[in-house]
């Protein structure tokens, strides 16, 4: 058929799977190469803002997220000790009416499972660790640690913060330790007893640290929280979500917070801890028949809950740019994708680092109001109003 491409997606995370789903529906031959030997259920919550839900609508998967996830009554922001409201963005029906989609909270693994079930059987090849990437005049070739090689019309690097594809394109990147760490955990809501969480996604703002907490199921039977706080610069760990942290140390670091926060921390049985690293925006995302997406090109701090949303938006724009494209048009399609996506993702990456989003009223329309499926391709996606030309 016209426009059918052999596409290799490196990485089977949220962005890579979303791209695979959309490209297969467009008729392309897609293979996803994943270095892990299987999918693991990592204990973490995830927020799907209205812009992310509109991207999932393009995938036809927003209904399943609505069914299983928690739709908060508001996005509530409170002072750490007094509980004074600094900002409350109405959620539920009000947010959906304002932005055209709801705000949803769910388990990251459940979202990943929804995406994995949507790709054609056999699409994901496990145990395929990329060793090298070779670009030719008309194709791109992937070389794997197992000795196999794959020659393709297009390659999408969706291999995360430690992207091998990015390294082969731009050289090794040296992220900076921010001097901050994050603790997170998922645990049964029953451990909270009769005093459950409120009906909001709640962020408690302290002078140098914060904690975000919310339910992650429609049944409200699982609780998630994630923190950010200073850490001794000598402490470091790989960017892994499986490193255990000390519950006692976490409780001590939030001892000055409101009793509601301390009660949640007292109830949690275990926590995980990882370093928060910073990276500069990349000079470019594409080279010839190779394009980066998601954390491979715009890894960001978790402070806006937009990392996965940006990967989903990337996937939609990539699929739209590759629609009806012949092999010789791939490089131009990838340049079009970058021109559309890089300004918006860079703005969100930079504002996320500031950790000010939602603390005070305003500044949400350009994020949540954006509809990536309907937006024009040849105009950059919405950026911060104060940075717009």
C-alpha cells in the first residue's frame, strides 16, 4: 500500500508503544525492540492531564483509562504546615468542560498494559539491547548485542533517559544531579483506616520540599505519593525506580508537615528513592531517518506530571507526519515532527524544572487546553504565553 514503511521503535515504554499503535493503524510495518526480557509492574502512579487524555483519545484508549482510573474532584495545592489553600483548580466535570477531557490518575503499569494490549501480537521483541545505529542513504540499520541487525526505513528512539539512540546521534550526555531526590510508593488505601485521602490530587508545598498524593484506581483502593526534597550531594543512585529508600528517613524529613501528611507517611509500609537529575534541551531531535521521542529527547523533572503526556503527544504528531509518506520522504517528515514538537516540549521541560506549576492560579490553559490530534502540524504546538513570540 502507498506509504507503508518498515519502522523500528527502540523502547517499549509509554511513548514507544503509543507510536507503534498509531503507526500500525496507518498501515506501517512496525517492530518494537525492547531490551528488557519482560514487562515489570513498577509501583508508581501517573497523572494524565486533559492534554494527555486527548492524545489517548486519538489512540482510542481514553475510555479504558476513564474506566479504571481515579478522576479527582480538584487539583488541590496546600501550604505544608497550615493546610491553607494556595490554589484549587476544579476537576471532575468542571475541568472536562473547560479543557475537553478529564484529568485522570492511575497506576503507571495499568496505563502501560492498556497500550501494550493495543499493539498487534508479536510487535514487541524482548531482549533486544541496541549496540549501534548506522545511517545509510536510504535506510537506517540497528545493530543489537545479540548480533542481529535490522535494516529499516525509519527508526524512532523511544528508549528513555539513557537513550542509546540519542547517544549515537549526539554523543554521551552527562546529566547533572540537582541535589534533590524523590521518594514514591503505592500501597493499599485500607492501611489508612477510616481517615482516607480527600477527593483531590493534592500537593503540599513546603519551603524546600513537597509531596503529591492521590488515589490511582476508580475504586480508590490504592494510594500513591511522590516527594521531592534536598539530599546530600554525595548521595547518588542510578535513575532506577527500583532502589529502596528508608521510610524512617522519609518520615523524619517531613516531620514539620501537616498531620494529614504525616498520617499518610506513617501508614506506608515501604518507599522507593531515586535521584532527580537535570538535562539541557537538545539542539535537535532528528537526523535523516532517525527521530527521538519522549524521555529520549526531552527528559524532565516530574513537577508538572507532563513527562508521559509529552511522549503521547510526540507519538500522535509522529504518526500524523508519517501518514502516507513514502520511504524517501521520511527525513522530511521527521523534520516536520521536530519543528512542531520541540518548542512545546522544551517549554514544558523548562517550566517543570522551576516547580511552580499549579501552586498559584493561572498558567494552565496552554498545557491542558492543547489538543494534539486537531492542532495544525505546520505550526508549533502551544507554548508558554510569556515566551511566545
